[in-house]
């Protein structure tokens, strides 16, 4: 009886030690994740140009999008390709350019037209203004929200578009099933995000060309906006 008792006590102690060790490891990993994400938030404050490639597959709809952002000249170019297979099959191709407070768009190979209203939220100046303040933008990963609401766990290293990064697993309340499971791959050297995936919409976004000079062709119908950009150089 005595031997059984001490065996039982020993087993309980082993279980308790394992639970405490797991909890300590979990809390340490989560804490390290928050520290890394704060470094990413600081690194993103210095971003003034970048590209985003997005793809998703939700039910009967597949989407592909590209954003090019030049904050120095307040230019944002957005391309969208959407294919829907039901209930009525259709395909949408759209180009949009927002430059110096002016917005232009076209569908397919049609002509460029200028919108008649000024749209400030979503412009390059608005996006980079948020980044500089450490506020989540609509294009780069929602790092500030993930820090506040997410459970962050360390993943493996990988390579995205030639850049070595560390993948972090983020669980947040939301999505169709009550919780959203994302991954964020953060550059090992510059701490900037290079890939994000989300399970709720089967999406993947990749980020590239940080702080590099690239050419964004403006529509021919944008002489006033082009003139304002030239004066800003």
C-alpha cells in the first residue's frame, strides 16, 4: 500500500512539473513573440514604399490583387482580378490609381476615368501616415492588433521571395469559426513582414520592395496629378 501511495504521489508530481514547464515555455514564447512584433511595428514606421501581392480562395470566388505604394510621391496603384464561378460566372479586372488626392480607375482594357470625389482614406499618404504612427494600415499586416489581441507562438525559419524570415503563428478571435489563425513571416535582419496567411479566407499576402524606388505609370488623363507629383520631387 505504501509503495502504491508513493508511486501515485510521484506520478502526480511529474504531471504537475510537466504542466508548469509547458506553461512557462508557452508564456516565454508568447512574450518573445510580442517583443518581436513590437520590433516589427517600429521597423514599419520607417517604410515609405512597398509592394503587396494578395491571393485568396473563398467558396466560388478567387481573387488576386497587387498594390504598389510610393509614399514620397503620394501614389498608390491597385490592380484587382476576381473570378466568380457561381451563381452567375463572371470575371472582373480593375485598375485604380490614387495620386496627389486624385483617383482614377478603369475596367479591363477600357479607358481611364477620373472619380468626381476626393478620397483620402486609403491613399499612399494616409497609409504611410498610419505606419509612421504605429497604427495598423489596410495593406501591411495588422501588427498592432495582433499584439493586443493575439496569442503569438514561434514557428520555423523559411525563405519568402529570397528573404530569410521567421514564421510566427497568431491566433485571434474572429473569422467564420470564432477564431482566426494567421501566420506572419518576419525578416530575420530588418524585422519587416514578408508573408501573411489567414485560414478564414485561405489567403496569402507577400510583401516586397521595401523602401526602393520603382516606377508607377500614371494614366494619361492625370495631367494635374502628374504636375503635382513633379513639383513634389
